């Protein structure tokens, strides 16, 4: 486990990250200038639709982008080192002990022909220099920590013998195996049943509280973010459109897209008469719309929204938005509140 | 289910196939136009000779009864008497079998040694220059007659440069390895195009799989990643493909044995065809059939051993 | 999994998976493999068909005064040990080999398609019997069975056709049966059935046109296999009988002269290789075209 750098410095600092994908139809700007800070010991949520670039962001941070994708600009600084500048073998030393990742599809994310225990023990063997016996003990201990019953027997099982929720626990155990300071979570609960989702989220929450691990939690599901994160960044079409504390952003959304997301998520505490979907579909990332990328779907759009891309600017303590007319959102919310 | 039960169940399922193989082999004699005995004996046909064969093969009996006779003999290890050598066919086959088995195994090993690295090279940079070369060159191999390649290699490497013996089986293990290198190479080259293609495809499949990303995310270094994660998964479908094509491998040994004069059952069969020695031809065909069936079973077992998902599903 | 969705507007390919939203059958002429193969095959076919135009020599005419001649303006590829012009033997031999191979592939194709359709469509004991038969035939190495059959039936062209048909139908049967098993669950078949169309009509008009493409792709590699079998049989003296020229016989005729006049054996072998290359390219190109992402 590595210390979180000088006091007050964020653990992870992503600056102006650009990821491009070469495709037959042109260059896809999957991530277009993202900046993000992850303080030590906190969970940051990254929310957006499919295609918003959130998964690509995580993969870019860890350096596990698919071959046709490349980081073309920006930096990812973890404990003073820019990960983007590192070579593959240098990155390999960091992956595991300093930073780890949990994936969405636990079935396909685990090696089908390798026993589960061996997969959990692999990182400690590679990075911490443990021998097989030690690594196996470590794996058993991790399995207990993540709540896998009967770990001695399960150690020798194969992934296909586990249920979805159990496999995800295995993935979490793998991620924790070298006690990283930061864990990237790529929609880890999306593929699970709702009841299991809740279990896994609580587990993650507890584990991170216990060991002070930071999280970057990617999801398209707002209630999930509310459950586990302190900070929240909303992504749209490869860019961050709003950022702030979870509390702030969800109760006072200052971007029409965020507003739309909030309104389309069912909320037990404040039931709405109907859920509103956001009309339209995500834009092309090869040739995105001019100006604000959300403007074709935005009901508050004005002339100036179509001209220049609005920058992300601070409107309150720790709360930024990329909407030129964010007051409309707040007005809209008030109107809705008054109408109830 | 345990491995033994698996094998046992498969063996049971194979019985009808093996029976079918014996039926076809048995029936070959009746495909001969005209009187089989007369046609076989050809210019050596005498009324007495014909009558002997008729009695020997039971050609006067009804078909079912003939088959019964055939099977009865087979079960007792009697495959008939060679018309040419005048000895029991079984003996001929047992003495000629080892070189063929050697050749088959040698060729399979060489095919793997050649194919795996080439497939790796192709898969590691998909659509790159190396990939295209590795995919294009084997296409030449697909259309290449094995005996032609054998002749050319024999003439250049054995006769001209004297690197290998021109023919024969050699003595001792070292002798075998030396003498059979060229023949095994020819058979392997015939097999490579198919194996390379399927290995490459399965490697590409695996390389793009999520669990490889997970392993990368764990920081597993390249060589370990490749062997424990990629290769281990990629060989599984390739084993199946190799198994399916084992028939071609085995069939290819026939002509190669002939060119290099290796005393295996392949050249035995061809020579017996030239000398019109029907019982031997029939018996060798039968042996080949059973060999392929057994090899397919072996492939299934290997596949089940490699892929833990299989045992439990079936 | 990366969360880039495949909408018509944002088309980002993913690593490894074959989901490409691109049009399929358009641009067949842009496939390099297919085009190269077709061009090559066209050249070969042209040369063998136009043989009388390209060479004035009769492939069987011996000229014992001019044996084993090298390349010259008179004999473009020289002569063999009996003074026969190699170039003309190559072309006429190609005629025979290619003709037999192309024809020979039709019978197993037809037989296998019929049996495979019946097995796949009707299922039940018909399916079991046919598939059992397939298992048995497949148990023999292809060439072993071919050579045994040719031996038994007597050498020559006719035996080749019979042997290849009896052995070769199985692959087609398997392919067609597999495709039909999938296709018959499609809705258009159910619609036809509920419309009261007879089974035969359904199979012929509705199912077959859709499943036949896989068989055609396979047929390309099957022709190559047949050419190899024919040439090998002829090399052994069991296939095309002299005096009809053929590539296999040419190779066998020339094998005693390999150290001195290697062109006698090498050239016909190269002809086989190039023909095989052309057909394989076509087969690969078709496969790529009709099942994108399969490469």
C-alpha cells in the first residue's frame, strides 16, 4: 500500500485526457478533454450513458485500452508519476499494488480454465514476491474478507461454478489482493441481480472504509452512485459536464443532462408521477455537434449553445458545470417542487 | 463425472461406428465388378484358384452369413492370408504398424512446433504485414501435392545435399528421428495451413477476451500472461481442429511412406494394391478406420482435460 | 466491457468481437483475396480451355529425336523423355484434371445436400441413420478410402467419380444439415409451413437458397482436395490412364530425372499448387464476404 502523497494532494489527478479510437469511419473522440481528481480515501462516481466515454476513461487510466484506442493528450498522475508516460512493463509494476480494476462482466472477466484461488493468488505472486503457499493463504484470507463461503473448497473451483454475485466477489478479491490505494470500478454491479447488486455495493463500501482505499466508480445508474460515492462527475459525449459532491449534484443539478438523468431515475423517497426519458440519442463521437454537445437534446438550448463549446466552470464551492444557462435547471426544479 | 466414466461412455458410443467401419470394409469386396475372385486374381486366375478363394471368403453364402464369417474371424484376430506373401495378414500389419505410428506422431509434433509460433506472430499484430504473410503462405500449402513436395525435398536435401537418408526407417531412436524427418516434415506441412489458421483465429479470440484485460489490469507480465492465460485458452479449440484433421494427417502418410519407402502400413497398402493383394488392402483400410476412431476419442479426452467447463456440462 | 454503443452515428469497433455494423454483400469486388483468386483462376481456365490456340503440339506426340530438351522458342517449356512438348502436356493435362475435379465435386455436393437437407429438416430416425452413416464414412481417412475404392472398382476416370462421390458427400451433408437445423426455426419457415406449403417446396424454395452458401464455400476447398486426390492417384498409376495427359502422370514420368531435368516434375506440381492457391483464395474470399469477422 502506498501513501497518498503529500497531505492535501489528491491521490489521482487526471488532466485534460484525450482518448482517440481509430475506426473505419474516422477518428472517434471517445474521451475529449477530461479532468478529474480523486482524493485519498474517497469514492468518486463517474456517471453517463453508454458511449459517454466513462469506461474508456478508466481503461486509459490503467493503460488497458484496446489496441485501436490511444491516449493522444493529457496526463494521469498517481502519486507524482504520470502513468501516460510509462512503458508497458513499468505500468505492470503499478497495476496491482498501486491501482486495480474491477470489471463489469465477471463471467468473461475471469480466466475460464484457471482455478479461482490461483487467479486471486496471481497478483501477490507477481508483485509481492510471495511463494505459492503464502499467496494461497493470502487468497483464502481475501476470499473470507469478501464473503465467499467455504473458501478452502472454493479455492480450487473454476469460475463457471460460481454464481454472478460470487464471481464479482472474486473480482473484488483480486483487486484487493495487493492492497492498492485506488480501485477503478467499471460498472461492477450492472450485470447483477438487484439484490446481489446491493450486497456487492455494501461490500465495496465497507472494504473501502476499512482500508481507506479510493474508488473511481463508473456506472449509468444514479442511485448506485448515491449509495457509495462522495464525489460525482457526469459525463456526456466524452466530456465532463458537471462535477461536485454527490449531495450537491443530485439535489441541485446544474446541467440539463444531469437533470434529465435525475428525473429518469426512480427514487423511492421522492416518487414522481412519471419517469422522463431524455429524448434523442447520443451524438456521433466522430463529428460531434458544434458548441455544447448536448444542445440537440436540450430543452433549454439557446443560440449561444450552438456556437462555442462551453467550458467546465466553478459555480459554487466544489461544484462545476458546463452549461451556459444552468440557472434554468434550478428554476425548473423549483417549479417542479412547487407543483408537487 | 470422472474421467474414466467419460472415456467409458464415449467408447460405448463408438461401438456402432466401429461396427459400421467393419461393415464398409467387409463390403468392399462386393464392389468389385464381376466375380471378385476372378478379378482379383487377374491373369493368375485358374478355376482352382477361384474356387479356393470362393471357399475362403465364403462368397457362395448369403451376405449376412459372409459378414458373420468376417466378424468371427476378426474378433479372433484373423484378418485373412496375404495372397502375395502367403502369410497371415495380422502379422504383416503388426510388423508394419510401428513406422506409421512413428511418422504420425512425429508429423503431429512438427506441425505443432511450426504452427504455434507462426500463429502467435500473426495474432500479435493483427492485419499487420506479418499477419498477412503468415496467412497467405499456407495457402500455397493447401494446394500442394504431398508426394510432389516429398519428391522435391528428397531430391534436394537427401540426394543432392545428403543431409538425410534418401529412404527407409533407420535403426534406433536416433536413426528413426533422422530418417523420418523429411517424411514427417512433408506431412506436417500439409497439415499446417489448417492448424495455423485455426490457432490464429482462436488466439485472436482469446486476446480480445475480457479475462485477458483483467490479467493485464493485474499487472501480469507479458510472458506469463501469454502462457497461462492466452495460450492455455487458445489451444482448446485448436485441439479440436487438429483432431478433426487427423484423418488428413493419417491419409497423407500413405503416399509419403511410398515415396520415402518407409515400411509402414501405408506403403504396405499401396504395394498390395499394385500386387492386387485384396486381403491386405482390406485389412489396412480397416486398421486405418479404427485408428481414426481411436484418435478422435483421444482428442475428446484431451479436450475434456483441458477445458474444465466440459466435464461438468456433459 | 467498453461502453461505446454501436449506434449508426457513433461506430467504434471493439477489440476482438466481430460485431461490425457494415454492409455485407456490397463491395465483393473490393475483397483482395477473392479478386486475386478469381483472376488467377480465370487465367488458368483460359489457358487450359484455349489450349489448342496456345500450342500447336499434340500432347501425346512423341519425338524421340528431341527428348529432354530445355526451354526454347520451339518448346516453351521443353520436352520430356519421350520428346513430348511439356507446355502442351501441361495445358491438356490441366484440361483433364480440372474437368474431372470440377465434375467430381458436383456429385458429392448434390448427394450431400439432398441427404443433409432431409436429415436436418425431418429429423427423427432419418436424421439418426444418415448421421450415423456420416460418422462411419468420416472414420476413414479420405485418401485411404478413395484409393481402396479405386482399387476395387478398377483404375480410371469412372472409378474416380464413383469413389469421390461415395466418400465426399459427408462433408456437405454435415454442413447443410447444420445450417438447416438453424434455418428451420426461422420465422419465414414457420410462415411457409402454416401457409400449407408442402415440405419439398419449403426445402427447395425457402430453405436451400439460404443454406447453400456455406456448401459453396466448402466446395472450393473440396475441389482442391479432389484435384490432389486425382493427381496422387494418377501419380500412382491408378487414376487418369495414359495416354491421356495429366499432371500426376507428368510428375511420375519425370521423377527419375529430378536431379538432371527437374523441370519435368516441378512444373506440373507448380501448376497444381497455383490452381490450389487460386481456389483457396476464392474460398477464403467468399467466406470473408459472407461471414464477416470470421477471419
